[in-house]
């Protein structure tokens, strides 16, 4: 499909792409760069790809360059690679926020580079290359965003790449992407971090009990509150306007429930709980979660 | 173990106890009562136990009576059964709130009845007898609470019963139970209901997107926001004082994160996210959740 693919950043996402591209033979050549020597050791042991120690080398002659590192590293990365990018290359990423990234890239005014953002809605609570696996993107959505001036051909080509990795693709503007994801992903993470923080801020007397009896609900939240701290710090900062807006709406919903509890308003509570029950069914029907009880834990 | 066991309410929990008692042969005789004719139809088809249509009959000659119905039904149930309870019977329940229930029972001033509360920390997002299964209590905690005047023998006997069902038991005061569970279970449910409500209150334009891209975090919350509305309405009303208290603490944690996002305070965000990451590890080490990525969904 592509003669050469380069991946910058080989953590959970980058290494999963690497595995999938190898498995499905989507490139004749691959090169990777990661700033961590520990990651490079792991890559050397487990893959037979070109591992670059100098970031500017990694993109040479590459037809598809994928940035799979934290959002806060993009600017430095782009400044280091821009002069070595091949003419007509597709430059993409895997980040969870798009508007800010697009601003950075537009400001660089790259010539003859097809910048098309990707966001694979895939991941686990684990990080690092050991946590990656080739089927991570299978049946998951990948959101694609690009300026109007980018050619349809190139967009198709990138969509095709994600399809071969098993993903369903969807085109969205940078702005819509950031708003939708603030609801479906960033708000849940903010809430999960807050609830786990509340539980552990608790009196020492009950510290062990909070862990022991977490199966009553808390444990579900701890999974996403265990996500990579560095990655999530970047997301919250880069998409702060949307996140603050949805957090305000969320606080209103929470206060509505709190008032109903204070007033012992059975009808109101029943109405709210019945409406939220439906959403689970819709998510399962849309193929976005398992219908096994307890996520199939038993 | 017991000559006769009676179960009042045969939904997810009651039917799972029924299945486990049958499977492990923990009683010579069993009787069940459920006010729903649909549930009774199901029980007739699937079990060979005594199905009572009159609630006062179900407890006759029973050595262990288990109330497994919504908290708001307890008072009526107790008034209906009290005169038929066998002398020296163990009366227990499976409810998620204890202090209010204990008040109701103390006020009834039942004679020669050993009231010992049980709370199996087990359940799924599904309800009804079809959703039950015998291994529901396996490796889960069951919290036991009783007044000081209840004999040690009887408490041991009930603990032994839950152990045979596969549970680990822990004795706690009614008050401590309600506080710990408000943190580990009731707060997570209030938060899950609020977040799903926020997501669906959203502009119609993004209704489908919210479902489609829920794998970014939201879907984890929808599981517990799909729990039985009637049961949860009762829990919030019966444990309102504790829940309001922890919701206030939670709002403080949330505002701390919101302020850090507004101020783009990277250090603060990293500190919070790193501290919550540890809790997941502790929960897995305590055997309270799976360590498979994504709850083993893949």
C-alpha cells in the first residue's frame, strides 16, 4: 500500500500500529523513532524494523508519517522532521485533540505535505510498547479530519490504511471532533479521576474497605482513572474550552440528582435512572460494547 | 445446613441464591415468594421449589428467611410475615443500605427473631430471575451487620451460609456499612447516572456520535447507569445523608480538577492522575477486578 511508513512514538498505540502493519504487510519498509532508550531496547528485541536514534532521519523517503506521541511533544517533533519530509507525504497522528494540533501545523506552513489528522478510538488502561497488540483497532472507529484543501485521494488513501487495520472510519471537522470527544471521552476521564480521588482522600480508617468493596461500582471507574497521566494532562489542556463547558453541564445534571436525593423525590430519581438505562442498550446495539453482564468479568 | 430456607423476592439476587442453594444442596426444603406473576411463571418452569402466592405462607417453618426485594418493600413485607416467623429464625436481607432497614426492624419489635443483615457485594447491570446465576457470589464480599444482642452462633451460621455460596464475609456496623458503601458504590452510581444524563441531554446534532464514539470512556459508565432504576431510587433515598456528604466531597475534587484545567496547571493535573493510577493496581491486587486490558473486552 505504502512503500515506507514511519512511526514516531512507540507506546501502546504506536507499537500496535507497528504490529498491525507488519502482520498485514501494509508497507515494504518501516522506520520508527522513540525518545526513550527503554522503548528502543524493547523494539530491537521484538521487531526487525529500522530504529532511528535521530528523529530527523525517521521520516526520510516515507510516504506515511504517523505521530503517536503525547500532544505536548508535537511541536518539537514537527520542527525536527519538517525539512526531511518527502514531497507529497501523508502526515497523520493518533492524538485525542485536533483543533490545537491543527493550529500548530498550519502555523508551520509546511509545503507539499498532506496533513490529515487521525484519531483511532482505541486504547486500554495500559501504556508502553509491551501493552500493544495488532488487533487493537479492529472494529473500532477512527475519526479523520482534514482541511478542505487536502486532496480526496490522499484522504481515501489514509482511510483505506485504517480500514486495513480493522477500523471503521468517519470524517469530522477538527471542531466537531473535539466537542464530541469531550463528551464521550474527556468528560468521563475527568469524572473518573475525580471519583477515585474522592475515594482515596477519605479517612484512613476506611482505606482498606474502599479497595475491598470496590466491586459495588467504584472499580469500573478505576480502569480509566489508571490511563496514562502524561497523555491525559495534555488532552485536558489542549481541549480545555470544550471540557470546561461539558463539565459545567455535568455539574448541573449532578446537582439535579443531588436535589432529588435531598428532597427524597422518588419520581424524579426513577425518571432519570430509566432514561440512562436506554443508552446502554443503544451502545451495545451499535457494537461499541459487550452485552455480557459485568463486562464478562465472571 | 438449614432445614428450610425461604426467599422473598426472586430477581437477579434472589434467583441467584435459589440456584446456588439448589446446586450446593444447602437446604432440605425451599420456598419462594415474588409479587410478580411473570416471575412466578418463570420460577414454575425452571425450579422445583414451593412457590407461595400468599406472602405470609412463605416463611412458615423456615429456619432462614432472606428478603431480596427493593428496600422500599421491606416494611410491607415484614408486616405481612411477622406473625408467621418460626421461633429462633434467622431473618436476613440482601439490601444495599442498612441503617434505615435496621430502624424499621427494631421498631417492629419482633420477638425471638435473629435479625442479621447481609449485603452481598455482587450483581450485574441486568435484573430479573433470568439474569441470575449460581456463581454470582463466588469470590465476592458479603458484609454482615447485627446488633450486639444477637448470638454469635447465629451470626456464624449465616456467615457459614454465605461462605458456602462462595463469598468472603466481613462484619461491620450498620453505620460503617452505609458510609463505606456510599463511597464504593452509591457515589459511583450517582456519578454514572449524571454523566450519561449529560451525554444524552446534548444537542440532537451529536446524538448518534455520542453512542458511536462511546468507546473512548463513556461506555464504562453506561454499564452501571443501566442498573435497576427502582432499586437505586430506594438506595439513594435510604442512604441520602451519607450520599449527600460524599457528593459534596466529590464536587470539591471535581472543582480542583476543573480549576487545574482552566489554569492549564500541568503539574497539578499530573499529580492527580498519578495518584489515581495506583488505586487500580490495589484493586487488582485485592482480587476485586480483572487485570485484563479493557476488562478483557477484546
